[in-house]
C-alpha cells in the first residue's frame, strides 16, 4: 500500500505569488485532492527506481496548477508526494 501527501516547491509563498487571495486559498484543497486521487490511481508505487514524473497540470475553474509526482521510500512506507511547483490564475480580476 502506498500513501500520498503533498508539498510546495520551493515554498508556498512563491507558488501562490501573484494569485488573487481566493485562488491562493483554494490551492491547499486542490493539492489534497490531487494526493487523494494519486492514492487511488497508484495503490503501489512504481519500482524501481523511485523518481519524479514529468511536469503535469490540472485545471479547475480559474486555477491552473502545475505539479509533479515524486516517489520516495520514507519510513519503510512507500510514499508518493504531489509536488506543487506553480499555480496560475486564468480568470478575470
């Protein structure tokens, strides 16, 4: 069984830079849903070797999120990490 979590790279502030507050506030929820979806899609992580996926994207409403799937072996539990690298607001302000 694998577990999936999420994180921002390099950090939350740079990922949401320039987003309206409403879009930035939704980013944690979107990241959590991406991790939950990956847990269903990948009940076990690819082996070998651990590594990072190509750049992926997900759009919902006026928010476009770029992310990668990172596969790691942490604490003797296969761990997948949704790495959010950029979020873009595509709506009108």
